[in-house]
């Protein structure tokens, strides 16, 4: 008998915000996540993948900041936003439209 019901345990990449993997030790979780992060599988380009290594060098950086630093796209947009802000403060009004675009993308 064929069913059309969705498996409640299968991730829905169109709507789910987060995917977690839970397996016993040495069953390939890290390998799977590394392959996902390197896009070894066919993953649509509109899906952002943030991968943080298990072993992070201990420092005073909060865990949330470490995870956010893994988002290379966001980091680049924040840097561009700062540069555009500096240009705007210097009186360059021509950067307003791009600054608005960048700020919307960061959200």
C-alpha cells in the first residue's frame, strides 16, 4: 500500500529552519555534515549552510558569535555595510540604495 503522507522525521528543507543529526558515536555524523557543508550533495544554492567544527579553540568569544562567524555571507555583508556607512558619513549619498539592500539581506 503506497502512502502519500510525509515522514514526520524527515526534514523539509523548504520550511524547516534547522536540521539536527543524532546518532551514536562513530556512525558518520561529522562526515555527513562535512559533505553537506562542502555541498558534495545536490543542495539548492538558496539554502545557507553553517558548519562549525566540533573542536573550537577556547577563547572569550560567546558560542553564538562563533556560529555567526561561520556564516561567511553574513560576515561579508556586515563588512560591506560598515564600509557603506562610512561612505555615507563622508557625504556620499550615492551609496544609500546599496546600503539599504545590504541591510535587508543581513536581516
